[in-house]
C-alpha cells in the first residue's frame, strides 16, 4: 500500500503541474475596454482660398476629453487663407482646432514601419512631408509625439485610414476641395519585428484645403 502511495504522489504532482501549465497556455486576457483607446491631439487646420466663415462638426464614437477652443456642438470660425482662425464665439485667434478623447476603435498594424526610437525624427520628417504636411504642421506633430517615441528601442508605426476616419467623422461646411487626415498609430517594441512596408499616398494641396493630424499609442 505504501509503495502504491509513493508512486501515486509523483503522478498527482505531474498532473497538477500539467493542469497549471495548460491553464496558463489557454488563458485569454480580458479584452481592452474600448473606452481605453486614447486618441491623442488631433488638430485641424483650415486653408480657404479667401476669408470664409466655416462650421466644423465632429461625430466621434467616444468621449471628448479636451477641446480648444471649446467645442460647443461644433466650431464656428472665420478662416483665412494663411491658416489663421478666429473663433466666432469668443473672438480669439487660434492656429488650429484641437480635440482629444477616448473611444471605441480597432486599428490595423499589419503593415507599416519598424523604426528605432533614435530615428524617430528623421522618419517622421520624411514621411509626413511626403504625405503632404507642411513644416508648420509636421513640426507640431513631431514635438507632440517625439517624447513618447524616441526613448523606445523600436516603434511599430502604421498610418490609419478608415479605421480612424469612420470613428471620428468630420463635417466641414462649406466643404473643402481637399482634405488630408493623417492618423499615426505606434506600438513600442523591445526588438525589431518584420511587417510589410506600408504604401503611403502623397496629398495635393489644391483649392480650399483642410488638414488634420493625430495619433494613438497601441498597448
């Protein structure tokens, strides 16, 4: 009886260990609450061909955390060809319309770029200019995002299309001739990984042009 017990104990230990390992292997992490998806500093620039009163409305699938000037069921502004904006509600001048928030969404990073943290500035200068941002715009972009990216060993960077624009719908009246919405997602990485390089499309700034940029860090 004692001999059988001594044989049984190691078998029991092995079975318990196997159950623990299997539980860890098949354990699924709880899904991220959609409200935890942070949309950081989208800013909107407007360049009409002549001084124009413009209304901008944002239909966002989430919660607006901060806006500047204050978003009160829309922005009503007077825009000048050089990009200056006068908010009709307070008479103050602004360089752009700013918002950020938390909301639902799922971003595709199956294609993009793997960039060393130390190469962030050169990468963003090149790609943002290629996509159509002018220095005043892409410099603001870099100043905002650089502190969150440059100290990471690597960043997996992807520029989103409808995955972003379908969750943050803009209505600009009168309608611009052309609109560019640049939304960057990035995921810090300890080591380089391989993903197919993303094809980017240059933007032509003709007529009444609206430009927006923003981003989100993926955990």
